[in-house]
C-alpha cells in the first residue's frame, strides 16, 4: 500500500491498522475517528506516523506479518483495515481480506513421520 500527496509542503501522516470486527465488514468502525478503543470499534493493533510526509517522501507499506493477536486463531485470518490521514486531508481506509490467509500446499499427505530434537543451545 502506498500513500502519496502532491504537495512539497512537509506534514505528518498518521497510520493505523485495525482487525475488522465484522460489524460493518470492510468498513472502519472507529467511533470519533480518534484511535481510542470504544465498544463496537474495530481492534486497533498497530499505529505510527511518517514525518516528513510530502510528494518526495510517500508512505509505503505491505501487510504486517506480525502484529498483536496475529498468532491468536480467533483473529489470525480476520481481514485488516488500513487507515491513513494527514492534515488537511480526509482519512483514507482500505480493507484487506484474510490478513494471514494461507493457501494450501499443492501436495497431498496420507501420512508423515516427525522427529523431535531436545537439544538446547546457549
């Protein structure tokens, strides 16, 4: 994902990543547009800023590989919503389905053998 502006004037971009709670799928639920967790809001898991942000310094990011709750099966495959805003501009949001979605391997297993190694390294 990339956010750009056309102005050379320096400003600060604020970005957030939310886990979509499903109340309004694909739509950011953030009462007050303030990033403060309230009942019914999507779960904010990451936040940050880019400063300076201008036409020469766009913000570019891919989907986060690890974020709070990403290892929790209740949240791991729920869509993420990205939010970005800078002064004088309306907030931009994008939804990405199946945040940690895995694709199946192109093989079939009937059985497998695993071995455990109990070595400890210091």
